């Protein structure tokens, strides 16, 4: 099976289990991941996220497999571009 075929065969439920295993270092049954399993699972999680779960996080893996970063200026523009949430005045008028 080719990597792309493997990636396409992962269900959302399987992805969640892989993600949890990577986060905890253990499979759902409690068995510890070997270093090889951990490395392979991290690779699958990253590839799946890049292809099927696009994100606007500042640091992520793009669908082409490259690291995508956003500059501080871009992130600041996103925050200030959202508009005014609230304004306050020190006057009691």
C-alpha cells in the first residue's frame, strides 16, 4: 500500500485514536508506543491534518507537506481586523 492510499484509508475515528496515542504515548488499550510506532504515528497525524483538516494555526504543515508559518504582522492583522469588540470610557456621562 502506498502512503497516499494509507492516508486516504484513515477514518476520522482512526485519526482521533492515532492523535491520542501520539499525545499520550500509549495506545487506547494502554500499551506503550515503541519509538518506531510513535515516529510513524506522528507522520500519519501530520499528513492527515495537512490534507484533511486544514487549519489557520500560525505554525502548521500545509497540504504540500511544507511548514507554513505566519508572521507576527499577519497574526496581528487578523486580531485587529476583527473589528472592535467593546469600547470603554472613563467619563461617567
